[in-house]
C-alpha cells in the first residue's frame, strides 16, 4: 500500500489557513489590507471577546459584483496579478488570493458587498463551504463578518490566548496599519465599546499623537534622510527617554508594515554610546526603496520582506537615525554659529580663542585677527557662567540652557578618540609604575593596542606591573594614573554600557575617566572651548551612558514658576 496520499481539499485549506491566519489579529490584518486594496477611505473594525467570538470589518471601497464575490472565496483567486512577471514590484497588499478562503475555511463567514449603492450580494460560508447566496441592499463597499474562528479546528482553537491577550494583538495590528496608511480613517470597537477613532492624518507625528497622545508624539525626534535610492523617514525616541516608557517599534516598507529584526538592530545601532546596554528605543520608520529591490512574496502573511541588498538598507537606517539624534541639540540648544546670516554680537561676545595644550581636549579653535580675519570666521559663544563647579549656564532666545560639564566633555572626548587613528601622547618626565592585580593585568593585555591608539605608551614591568611612559593630555587636570586604574577596573567588570565593540567600550571608559569632573573650576576660556567642542560633536545631547548633557528651561516654564503666567 502506498504511504503517500493526497490530502482532502478541506484539510489542505485548513493547513493553509494556519499559515495565513494564526489568530484573530491575523484575520483583522488581512481583511483591512483587502479593504485598502479596494480603495477604501474609511474602515470600521469590530471585534468581540478579543476576536475569538466575532470579527467584523466594513469598508467603503469599490465593492464586488456577485461573480467576483464568489470567486474571491476560491483559493488563489486574485485581481492583483496575472503572471509571474507581476510578482516583481508588487504594490498591493493582498495579492496571494489566500486571505478570504483561508479565513472562511476555519470559521463561519459572511461576505456582504456591492459595487455601487443599491443592489449587493450576501454570501455565507461555513468551514469553507458556501451555504447561501442572496441579494442584499447596501452602500458601495464590503463587509466581512467572521464568527467562531477555528471552531472546526480544535487543535488551533486551544492555542488561542485569553480575550485580553488576543485583543492586545488586534490593537497592535490595527495601530501598525494605521501608522502605515495614515490617510485612512479607522475605527476600532471591542465588545461594543469604541477603543480607537483615527481620522485620516497628514503626518506620522499627528497619527502617533492620535494613538498615544500629543505629549508622547512631540517628544520624538524627526528622522528624514536619503541614501542613494533608500529614503528613511519617521520618528525616533530621544536617548534620555529610552527605558522610561513602553517600547514601540513600527517598520513600514513601501507602505507595508513588516517585521524585520535586522532593520530594528540597525536602528538600535544608531543609539550606540548614547543609552545604557539592555535598553531598547522606540522607533517608527518609513523606508522607501525601489519596488524591484524588495521581495514581499516571502511570507504567507506578508509580514516579512527580503531585500536585494540588505546591507545598503540597514546602513541607511542606522545613518538616518544617528543623524536625527545628532540634530537634537544643534538647532536650538548648543552649537557653533558664525556671523554669516546672523546679527553680529557685541564685541565682548566675539570669542577669539587660540589652540594650546591646556584647552579642553587640546581643541583647535579658529582665531581671527584685525588684519586678516573676516566676519565669516567669527565663532559666537554666549556669555557662560559656571554653577556649583558642575554646570555651565547661558541665556538663549527660548530660555535658559544648562550644560553638564562632565557629560559634555565625555561626549567630546569619546568622539575625538573614535575619529583619531592615533591620538598624540605626552611623554612623561618620570614614567609611572602601576602595580595591578591579575584581572587588571589581563584587561590591559587584551586592550594593549587600543590603549596605544589613545595616546598611551605602556609596557610590562614584570608580573602585573606596568610602566607608563606617555599619556594623552585632554586637559590640565588630567590624572593619568587614576584614569588608567579606573579604566582597567571598569574593563574587568565589563561595566561599560551602550557600546558594541572592544574599541568603543575602551574609548567610552577612557572618555568617562578622562573628562573634567563635577567640582572642577573651569576658566572662561575652558568653558568657551567646551561649548564650541560640544557643538561640533555628532551627538551632543547625551554622554556615552545615555545621560543628558544639556537641559533647557523655557521662559514659559520659568515665568510659571514665578507666577507670571
């Protein structure tokens, strides 16, 4: 007797349904996507008991004539493609022709549709078999009602979770669709209670605000960047907010909400050296690529895609998010300004600083002379005041700005060390001898070459002792011995957060230990040099641990505190 047999069509349909419809949220997603493909401008979604008892999706799309309504319930019936060539560059959502028949095979489904106001068609299906076809009067569009999902597949039914869990999954699916299709008017009702009302939105920020509130949306950073043929836009969480609220991630590829762990990792990589290890940011990203460079036909539920050149897209995402984070402070909090296009300040606010070994980080600050300089070379620094030997304060058009001197210098040194192939070291008149424990000695040997790139010249001196001949000199107060001891101690415990490579890990540690400390009195020249140097960094708003370097108090807030508002 043969051991291989052809499955009955009903059983094959149920197996196929399991690939497309995993749970009520999957059915909701497929039905809403069908409505979008039908040109719907408004979609109403109703679910009962988390979708386990009932789902109803109604739209104002093009609707269907009776013949098409019946064909739509057949497997592999679709209006989207006619040949294999049509699979390249697919722009529609439901092109497989599986959603409706798959859902119908594991439920009691009613399809009501009309291509225009007036005469329509009502088709009833139970377990994949059509049980009735009738006329029905309705407005243009389609309504699909699904009852008793998986009633005829007990093995799948028992894997459904609680109504609360299934409802949460439905909500997640609908919000993803709402963020991907922002012009669509969506309503979502659960057990007769309206949960979401989302009118069509003109921007991602307004859509996010309609779902999670304007305060949440306003705190997100705008992402907008083009790299070759890849356009990345959207919103990203500020590093200082990461970990303080619910994490949300939505990725949209050419208008389609998808899951892609590689792109999520790329977005998270942009936060390296800005947030502690283990924390993961919220991102809402729209990624547009040429239709020919992405394959959407790789997952039964169309939840995943495949790129022709994944590295290019991931790199574009990482760079776009990193550039967005880099603009946090440059526009209105801190930065380097020149007089072109800006009203020239009073003479005492024109800062002419010369580079010298005692300026913070030995920064090269442009100079200007009466004979050779031009107005375009002037770098403007506002009057700075040091508070508690910890914070630098200055007045801005929008309020008062405070800079944490340690965090700011840490960011400056980190980016300086990361960009220099080999930092200059200062030869010590009397070499330092450090006696270390076994763990610290091992940490040094592991990072010996990297220490040299930072300006240290260190050699073994028997056992676990080290002889230090040269050190970097980031500022006049730099304590090389303390920096080395604390760095090696931190490396043994692997306590450096937010970095991905050994190099970044070491640089972050050295930058932290070498930066000026809270309590260090800074001269006027040092404060100005730090201000200018921070403005030149790519991520000025946060140090390598994710702490804010800059805090702004608006005039409105101050006036409210003093009772003026």
